[in-house]
C-alpha cells in the first residue's frame, strides 16, 4: 500500500523503527529497550531470526541455519545469558575434526590461524612434502607488502605457497563466507593477520606471535558455543524479551518507503501502516538496504548495490543410529581443489550432546553445497542435492545406509562477500548514512557475518543514534561460524 493508502493506513508514533528481525535487528531493539527507548521492529518475512532457523527432522530438534557461535567474542554468549538461555548454553561435545583431502580423511591440523601455520610441521599429513618445504622458505623471503588490503589467498600463497591456501585456508575461510580465498579480503576477514603483515617480514613468525599473545592472554575454554535446542532459539528468545520490555515486532511487514520528515525524524511505510519515528536502524541484507536508502542516501545505496552474495544449501539427514558407523570427530571440511560436490559435513549428533541425549536412536548429519560462483549444482532439485550428499558421504566415510528423513534448506544469496577493499566500501556507506540524523545500519554486510559480529554491529548502530561513534571504527570482521556448519566451526 502506498503512503496515502486510500486513507486507511494506521499511523503510529514510535521512538525508533528497526527494519529487519534477524539477529542484528533484534539485538539493536533489545539494546534500545534496555535504554528505555520505545521500538517497533518491522520484518518482511513471516518469522524472526534470519539465517538462524530452528526446526526438526525425524523428531529431533536441529538447526537448519548457523549452528554455533564464537565463544571467544563476548557479544553472542552475553546476549544469550541476558535473555534467559544461560542454562541451555553448551560447547561442542567434541572439538576434533577432519579434512577430506587427497583421497582420505585427515586430522584437522592444529597450530594455525585460519589455516595459516606457524610452522611447516603443523600441516604434516595434509600437505605434500613439496608443500611443507615451500612453507619453510617463508623465513628467507623478502617482505611482502600488503598495502591497504590484499586477498587472503594471494598473500598467503606468496609467502607459503598455493598448497597451504588450497588445502587448508580455502576450506576454513570458504566455510565462513562460502567464497573464494583468492578474492576474500585479508583486512576484513582475518584482521589479525592483516595487522601482523604490516609489521612482520615473515608470515609464520607473525602467526607464532599471534599464538603466543593468545596464550599469554589465557584464552581458555571452548572456542565455540551452541544452545540446547539449537542456536536458532537465540533470536526467538531475544524477540520474546523485546516484547516483554514493551517493544513491538511485526512480521509480514515489508517496508516499502523510508523518508525523512520535513521537520525532523523519519516516515516509514510498511504494508497498511505509516510509522513516524525519531530514528531508524536498517538491519537487512545489502540489496534490501539499498532499495530503502535509494531516495534519502543514494550514495550509500550505490555502494550497497555493489556487495555481492553467495548462495548455498544445507542438506540434513537423519539415520537410525544402529545403521551408521562414522569416523571419530565432529565432521570434516572439503577443499574445493579436491573436486567434490559437498564443502563440509557436520556429524550433528556427535557435535552437540543435547541432540544425542534427546535422540539416542537417531544420528543426524548435515552437509553443505555451493559457494560463490557455483550456481549449477544449486539448480538441482532437492533430491539431487540429497543424492550428491549421500554419494560424497559414502566416499568419505563409507556411510551407505538409507536415511529415515532428509531436509534441504536453501539459503539463496545468504552470505555477503568481503572482497579486497570491503572495509573501504563499508566506510563510505557509513559516511553517507552518517550525514542523515537518526539513521544507522548494521548486520552481516558490514563488519562480519558471524553472530557475535552482527550483534556488535547492532550495538554500534544503537550507540551511533545516541551520538556515540566510538564503537564504529572498532568493528572488525570476525569469521566465527558459517551456514555450512562444517567441522571448522
């Protein structure tokens, strides 16, 4: 309905409108309400949660989207505690995982930073002898200048050889972004390595220093955390808290117009409602944000239009436990260079103790298919994706049983890509948006695709509305987990 809407539009006055009820939008609303600010959240879909999607297969509660969150960053775990999920927080039951590469399942190496090793020996068993020897040359090479930004794959290959990138960096980093390591920004995706590259001649020496600092800071405890019932229960709990605090959440309410008021504030049109607000937080994917901002912030809209997205699919399979024998560990990642169809597999019943406890006779697995630029495989029917998943699982693990039930979840344009120069694009977007009082943006297109990074982005947007810009330059991309749900989580 248009703004005039035949005079039947419901007019609402609210302090802040949040557009989008993914975890970023819900986190923004929750923080605003804690500060005593009235909020209305508008969500185009018929549910909240975005890429966090709980569900069931064969009676077992599982995630059909992201399934874990980084515990070494505080935002996600802290928010879960704030909304009453403390007793349901659970680390993975096992931290061991594998790489399916060079024809075998091989133990996931330790002693690396996003696949970049501190020593050649850390990748023994994964790389060839030639690949290991190439790593040793790093200490003798002249300094590699990274400038304002550089692709992860380009920089690491220059220092340590392509085999490190293709066999380990690519599946780990690609598992987060469903992208290509030779395009992904070092500065945005692995900021600690970018900072180290600015001051170190040797990459392996820089990695060892990063590891030493982490040890000195006593970063103990689980790296990742899950939630009993699924990480998809987090946005549901946040939404419940928002409503309990007096916030309004409307689903099926696509925003069709966002305009500045002649005097002050904003006019927001969503379906049959016209809302007048002091401020607006836009927490939707880049294409939707571009459409909303085209009139009032055309420069930001143009930059947002340039953000590319990757599509992928998750295939969840449930088996009778008695029919299945699996290798040890939580699953495996698959380097694209090996030419397989799937990119990762998670043994969900192994990884999450609550799934096994609730369903002792079932074994739930999932695989991921698709990455940036790979459209052919995603054009197959659901049955075709199940077939290629079962084929690769059989090749990797020997699993040949017939599943009791399968479910294909497609995430079309689900993951924003962070190519070289992404940080500069985000800075330009925020510069354009910052010229408009009472407007802020947040979410996965900007500062990291993981749950804690999206929450941090939301908090910075709320602070910006209050005139506090200090958090914005502190935001850094943090690869924390992926929709793939692979063993690298």
